[in-house]
């Protein structure tokens, strides 16, 4: 069982099963998916924590953090931001008191960062443009593994591929912008063809060495190149027609510009019955980046969405309202005042709808009216950056946005012991939840562990991999699971 509670033990006693059934508590530990990526693989955590308000999963996360500390020693510097981070750190302290201090004397990890997923919905909702992110968007990645169907393998069978640095070809292209993938794969294919051609002019001794040492590696690389080229073609076929018009809309949504044109584009997507995740993610992005929708926009877009995709998706919409991704600008007070202006004639028909408006203004909204301020204070919209040789982690979203948590980590590491009178200190006041900053003065090793409660996105992982090349720190990303816009929508569809 995830947790052995006294109430469950009493229930077994009442049923006469005490002594017959023995209960054990399973201790979740981080699973290493790669050298710098850890996951608890708890796919239900996001839904239970953010949609149901069930925080019973936090002890498993706290226990896993204690497990890491027991292996690598205490972490001297801690920064955490979110609604549940103080509770999580308190639970981890209880485990330390119960099980004892870490046996390791040194501190192999110098910094611990903990973020809740609802700090940055934008990184979930934007389209990732790295190769690994698009693999997840197109085929779905589970436990670090992707399954390619016949359209990629060019045969009747499917192929499962473990995505890690052990695959040298994949490691070369995983974090690159998709626009550069075909050129990289093309160069590698030409190099392999040249090496195979050179083998035809070898003497017997050279041929023996070639067969013994290089032939197997070359065949493996050739298969990998062919597989990734086919996967890239499948991604381009599925996403290419949408991206040409969708990416500029996403960019302007984050920038807070052309709102009327963006709403018209979303309405066109629904009218054309594009896959539901496309308009719904854009609606969520519109609401989040605008700090809520106006009441009239909310009502009209919701009506069009339900009419286009069916009444069962009222559940999907309401779950996103619960989380606070979709909400009414100004919350309850504005919704109520605008409704009263409509007069008595519309009162009866609007009662049920207004209940959802009130909920949208109250639930999960955090601190309203702050997104654009946060973007400006932390400079989250990067200047123009090269896609082949990026100068900013914002390349993962085509230069539209720098992941918030990536920028927070960078600024906190620069700030050192005090965040007062800094841009990041001012920005933290605008973010939802509480801030924990414990700085002991011991810089420790230049290794930082970043934990996401609710899941990390692969775009954020790529951004941290880029950041470590310019900061000199090694970043290890961990989370309850991987997360993406499609997975958020999928969880919202469930009753």
C-alpha cells in the first residue's frame, strides 16, 4: 500500500482480517530514467493533487527526498516555491527524525529546488520544439520509453525505444530544435555512407578489424538514423500543417498581444473540429496569460467548445476550472456585477452558468493579474535567438518563452544568501504559494537537484541541460512524473 494508515488497519480488524492479511507500506523511490533525470512515475499524482485537492501523495515525495539525502548527504541550500512546499519539507524533516540523519558525511548535492507545477502552466501548454518534446507530443513517452508504430518502422511490427544518453544517436539530437534535426541526421547519414564506402577498398587485415570493431556499431547507428528520420517525418506530417499558424498565435498569447485575433483563431480551430487538445490548450494559455477571461469571452468560448466536442467535455472544462487554468478575469466580484447588469430577463437562464463562473473566480486562481508583470520582471520573453546555436533556454519554445522555473533557478544561484531588492525577490511576491529560502553559506558542490511536484516537462529538462552549459552547474531534474499539455487535458477528461 502507498501508506499504512491506522484507519485502514481498523477497517481490516472490523472485517475479521486482522492477522490473516498483513499490511506493508511501499516506499516510493526515484527511478533514474537518465543520468540527469529522475521520476517517481506517479501518473495519478497530478490529478489527485491539483484537481481533487488530495495531498496524500506528499509523504511519498518526502520519503523519496529523504532517500536521496541518505545516499548523497544533507543538502545545505534549499529553495522552494508553492502552496505545499512547507508541508513537504516538514514531512521530510519528520522522516529524518524518524529514520535518522543521512549516513553520508559529505554533501554531494549543493542546492535543492522544489517547485509546484501550478507555478508555470505556460511551460505545459506551449508547444515544445525540441525533438524529444515533439516525440512525447506525437507518440507519447512513458517511463522514458517511446513506441513507434508501422508508420515509422516501415514494417508490420512496432518498435520500443529507450530514450536515454545510452543511445548515442538520440543523445546527439534530443535537445536540438526540430528545425535543425534533418540537417544533423543528414550529415550523420552521409558520414556512415562514406565509412561503408571506404570499407570496400580495405585489405584482408583491415577488413577483419573493421568487422570485429566497427561493423556492428555502424549497423546500429544506421538503423537509429533511419528510425529517427522516419519519426521526424511522422512528426512533420502530423504537426507541420498546424505549426505554421499555431506558433505565432502562442507567441502573441504569451506576449499579451492581438487578443481578438487569437480568440478568432481559437474559434476557427473549434469550428474546423481540429483535435480537441489544440483549441483547449490555446484556451488555457489565453486564460492563464491574460490572468483570466472576460465573462462574455468565457461564456461564448465555453458554449462553442461544448457544441463542437460534445457535452461530455463539460467535465473536462470544469476540471480545468477547478485547477485554475481557466478562470474569469477579476473573479467572483466582476462576474456577479456583470451578470446583474443583464437584468431580470436573463436571470433564470443564467443561474446554472453563473455557478461555474463563481467557481472559476474562486478556485485555484492564485494571485490574479500578475502574469505579464512576472514576464517583465524576470525577462521571460527572450530576444531573438539562433535555433541551431541558441543563446537562451527559450529556444525550446521557438523563442516565445523561457521556462519560469529555469529562470528562477538561474537567478537564485546568482543572488546567493539574500533575495531582497532583486528582480527575482520582487517576482516571488507575485507567484502563488509560499517561499522557502534556506542558505547556509556553504556553496557545496556545483550540483543542483530540481524537483517538480506535479511533473516536469521535457522542454524544461532541455532548458536546464542548456543552462548547465553556461552556468557550470550540473542540474538533475526530478519529479512525480513527466507532464505535458496533452497529459493535463487527458487527466481533465476523467470524471
